[in-house]
C-alpha cells in the first residue's frame, strides 16, 4: 500500500480519489495526512515530506487552508457538510494549485450526502485529491467505491508493532505486551507510555507470587492491590488479559519455547515458576482466567467476588 502511494508520487500519477479501508487502528488517518504532507511540503526529500516546514505543521494542526477534513456531525456525515466542501473546492486554492479533502468514517454518510459526494467524485476539479477513510467498506455505495482507488490497510503483526514502539522509546517488555493488547499503533503507544500500565504489569506478577501464600494473605493482596489498581471495567479486563499472557509464557517455557515470551525480562522467575507448576495446573489456570473474563462481561457479578474466586482457583 505504502509502495503504491510512493510510486504514484514519484511518477506524478496521484489518483483524484482514494478509499483507505481497514480496521480501526491500522493507520488510515495517519497515511492520509502523510499523503497531504507529501503533496504540500515546502522542503520535501524526494517524495517524502520534511515534517518540519510551515505546511507540514499546519496539516498536523488542521489549519492548512487547502486541506480539509470532514468528520461525522453526530452519528452521520450530512449532505450539508458535503455541499459546504463542494463550495470550498470551487474556490481557487489559497496557496498552490492543489487541494485535498479527507472524509473520515465515510460509511457514516447519509444517502443524500453520499450521492452529493458521488457527483463531486465524478467531476473532480483539477488538482483535487480526495481520500475517504472507512472501517466498514461494505456500507459504502458501490458507485462511490467504483470512483476511488481502493487501498486496504491491515494491522501490523505484534512483533512489528512492538519494534515500532521500541523505536519510539518504549521499553521492550511494555512494548511487547501493548502490541498484543491492541493492533492500533496510537493506542499501543499511549498504553505503553502510561505509568498505570507499567504498574499493572507489576501487580500481575505480584499476584502470581502471592498464589503460594496462605489464602488470607492472597485475598488481602487482591483487595489491597489488585482491586484498587484495576478499578475500572476496561482496566480489569486488561489485567485479566495480562494474567493470561503470564500463564501462556509459563506454558511456552515448559514446552522449551523461550522465543517470543511477553514477559521475557522475567525469564529467570518464569523458569522457576514453570518448574514448580504442573502443566495441567497452568492449563486449568488459563481456562479459569478466560471463564472469569466471560463472567465479567456477561453477568453482574461483583468484581471483588469474581477476582477473589479466580485467585482461589488459581491457588489450588
């Protein structure tokens, strides 16, 4: 996909309309802004923007007069928004002979908005580039799709996403976990840079250590450390997933597979735990965690009771 856009820029054959389709977090919006910078950059290196010039900075801040972004107004993109865009693009470009517009969540256009956009796509103004972004390709009008060059975006494999995070300065242990929890590079970066996330990892490791302690001490830890840290619903879900990954690492170690461990910096501890824990118990623990996650999402069970029951199950 990136190579296709790069080739088009190098040959001066940019399409008048693109459709970037793919799941949330696959970089569609970032790619559309990168394309805008490549088209408007004042100091490019070949086809690559400098990211520092006035135009690149204004595109990042949403203030470039010849680059427009349309987003849903409430739950839909309305006909009036597309008509406004058409009026804007009948005007001469403010600073160059090019104009570009980006339509976010294009699948949320009303039928009348989509039909208005279709006319715009059928009779493009010279120098105009359109980029439609969608997570639900099938909801767009076939006639709109047919007027665009379709580029599909796919999630980065976790290993590549982790490498990307490390390149952003994220420690490898946090990068590995974040890359397995979400396929969105933005979400993974935000998560891995959150101090809460680093502490969550510590609490998960501590919980496993507490499984060898007396029941009363274990339950005290659950109420004193786990519950306060994973107090929100999404936090608890994430905590249970981190715990599942820990058990998966133990299983991999018992199978002699130490490459790709998500808690790789804890290898010595994990090896000790794996030696003293029967494989059946690890498998039962993984099943118990998955069942707890399912109950959490399908019942109104008390969070405290759910985690206490899970901890006691894992202890057995």
